[in-house]
C-alpha cells in the first residue's frame, strides 16, 4: 500500500504560515508556505467532551480535511483515491492537538478507507531489524471495575492471540503497586505494553491510574525520568485509557503517549478523549486479531477502527469513538516487527497430518513451560542465558509432544529449518541408527519430518561406507555418495570422540556435525526435536550425548538447537541424566531442563471449561457445569495429566456430536 508523508512545521511570520511539504517514497514532491488555516477550537472541544451530534462531527471532519487539502492541493485527492497511508508529521503544538483521524472528504470518512498515522522523529528509511518473535505482551490493568470491563478486554486479547500463541507470550498484572509493576517490566522487558484503565490528570500531570493496595499514578514525569526505560523500551505501547494522548494545555505538558515516544518507543496507540470500556475492548480485540495474522500495525488499527464504527447499541454509527484512537510511529509500521512466515492453508493441512499439531492451539496451563523453552533456546530476555539444548521431561500424557509442537510452530514461522524425529519404531536402536534418523531418507508431506538435504551428508556417507566395509577412507573426491545402510557390527566404544579423525569410525560424529552445521545458517537455523527414545539403551544414549548432544549444548555448533523429549522414568532411571552428567564432569548449566508437572484436582475447575470453550464452537458452557462438577468428583480426584482431559472430551464429543472449532 502506497504511503505519503505530509510534513507541517511550526507557524511563524506575519501573517503566520506553516512550512508544508508533500513526500512520496521519501522524495519531496511539493514544498511551500501555507497560511495558518481557520481551525476553530470547537472542533477539539466538541470531540473531547462528547455528546455532539454525528452531523456536527461530520462538519468538523470536513473542516479538517479542507484545511489539509488547502495545504497540499491537488496531491491529496489522488493519494486518497489509491487508499494509501497518510503519515502526518505535524510539528506545530497547536495543530497537533486536533483530531485529524476525524477527517471527512465530502460524505466519506477518510480513516475508514485510508490509514491515518502520525509520525514523530520520523525515520522513513528504517527497515529493521524489527522486534524478534515471540513477542512478549504485558497487559497492565490499572483498575479492575465493571465500567472499564478490563477482565473482558484481557480475556479477548488472549483469545485472539491463542490461535498463534507460539508467536506471543502474554503476562497480566492486575492493579499492582508501583514496585511490582516496575520490577516486572524491567525483568521481562515486553515488546508490547498494553494498559487498561483510567487516564486523565493528577496534580496537573497526565497519568495512568493504578487502583492497587497502595494506589498510585504513573505520570508523564515518571515515564520521562525513571531509569526503567534507560536501557529498554517497548516496541509498541497501547494505552486503552481515556485521554491518554491528550496533553495538559494549561501547563504545556505532553501527554502520556508523547512521554513514551520521548523515551524512544517507536509506536504508541492512545485515546484522544473519553472512551467507553466496551468500545475499548472492541478496539483491543480487533487490533490483536489482526496482529496475530501478521497484519502491519497501521492496517490492524484501521480494521479495529472499522469494527468500532459498527459497534453501537443505538443503531447509529459510532463515528466519534471510531476516530478516538491515534497511532504515532517513528519508523514505518511494517518495520516494527521482524518478518514472520504466514501459514497458508496448504501448509496447515500438511501440518495437521501430524496428530500432535491438532491440539497445540488448545494447549492450556503451560504458559510457564512455553516461556521456559523459548527463553532457553533464544536470548529474548537479556537476563536469561541462552542454552542451545533443552530437555523437556514429564510423565506420560502430560503433553510433551504438543508443547514441542508449539516450539516447532514458532520455529517454522521464524524461518527455521525444523526436523522432528520419532526415534521409536519398536526396534532396538544404536547411536548410528539415530544419526541416520536425524538425517532422514524418505520424503514426507509433513514439513517438520522432511529429511535433511542429502547433498550435505555426502562426506559423512562416504566415511561410513568405507569404515563399515572394512576400508580405510581415502580422500573424498567431492562426489555424490549415498548411505549404503551397512549395519554397525563393531564395538560401540570406538565411536567415542577420537584422538584423530582418521581412526576407524572415530570421525563419524565429527563428519555428522559438519554436515549439520552446513545445513544451518544464521538466517535459517536448524532446530532438531528428538522424541520417543524407547529402543535406545543407556550406552548408546551416552555415546550420542558425547558425540552430538554435548557439542550442541556447548555452543560449538552455531545456529543449531536441540529439544530432547524424555519421560520422567527415562530421565531419572533409564538414562540417569543427573548421574551421567556428574560422572562425565559435564556442566548442567550448558543445557536447560523443562519439567511438565501433573495438574492438581483444583486445576480441573479452571482448565476444563477453558479447554472446552476453545475446542468446541457454538456451545454454552453453562450447560456443562453439572458435567464438570461430576467429573471433578469422580474422575479427577487425584493429580492428572492433560492427556486425560483430552480423552474425556474425545468421548464427550463422540456422544454429543460436538463440532470442533477450525484451527
């Protein structure tokens, strides 16, 4: 979508005029001095106080449009006809206060068809890098009352993000004291800061109010002065609070939104006047619904604006509140977040052939585990040490593979190569069998099970063929070589790390690691997931640990990640991980262990309805309260695994012919 920048400087001279320029694709097409337009204060005053008839708002909107049209003349009409984005770079402090989002072109409201974006310290040529996925979203609820409908807005945000929750990590703070809020923000450093509550003024300072045990106000002074934002600032701030982008005119103090911009936040959305809580919830829901689809921020807000326009209990279009939200950016909205792969219907159908992907959009109560896996593999929080290897452990049916699918979904969307290997086929496995499984052979429709490129393993195949046939390998001639699948019939111990790569079979792991490294790159890292290791004995497991797992954990193989899925019994008794690491003098800090606990009987009361509502369309949860109560008493009296709940719903679905929501 094409965009133009209309830059209006501060008024000066006698008679007063504005320097105005019109630029497209970073090239100024027209520049001139334009007389200060007659914009009556009633436009802003009527917009702020509300209760003004729609016809009067339309009149004000035409006045604003005519003023802009007078400034840039014949350029504006063709630009709006193309439905391009209008970036307003307004330096004059009086002019910037007007609700330009209300502009009407004859009887057509501009902002519903063409995004209107304000800019500040504008960097039009900025192309990234944007914020990296997964995005951390912190929802701050200042006041938890019915008028604001904060809990409903928070629930809707989470619901809209749940379909792609591999891309988003969400935390909520309900009406907390100042030290808790600042500590959580400083430690977690969210990409998106979303405030729900009351705005306004406190002691002459624009503020956000927190009705916590020790009630407090987050003022513009706090935001502009506190050390919290010295080394970090959110990429996007959403202020769903009344007058959050409205300055104090008498004291000439900037708004809360402007204070965040002054601290270097590249994008801020705020409300220019008083807004109903229910309407703010519509804004939030539609905004995050579109962000979850990887829609750029300005287009996501335009969709939200249209939704608010239609949101009315009186049948009259909600013009004023639809114009309420104001977006200000300092970089192009498309550059705020790193590019992410869109999952097409074709890709989705392929992934659905892997049964564990059928449940990932409905996986509940594993927020901490999701976050632990992601923050271990990638240093998305500066305080967390990166560990390229993570062990995911838990009892049977605790959802280990489903949780791994969340990670694989994130990896696919962020352009990783992903290789999932189910080791168990009912037969015993040695270390070489597992290496061959990681490499893969047969093509698969499911992308995460596609074999790694054969050409990258030519040298490895050449070495293996020579050694297993009793020949000393000569110098590889760079030819294409296939693995002859010769059986491993020599002592396993000679596969340990050799003194020399030329020893028989001693270089097998070295050659394999070189092949893996050639598959991975900084732009396309390789993530390997090893699942269901039954059939691999203790000795072969530790040969793999020394030859492959530990080098990955040590960071010796750049751009490689390993997720190892083990049952609790495999971890503690079969492979004795803790004992083996201690005996081999390896460091535990080189890898992370993510434990999935069993759920308690009390968890059933919360999780059962949540999963039920996510799974099934057009059901009234109230009709099943008795069913949940009975199940809690009879079936879920002891600690349980999430798989047990899914089994319960599979049975219920069959008996009642319930219809699952599309993923």
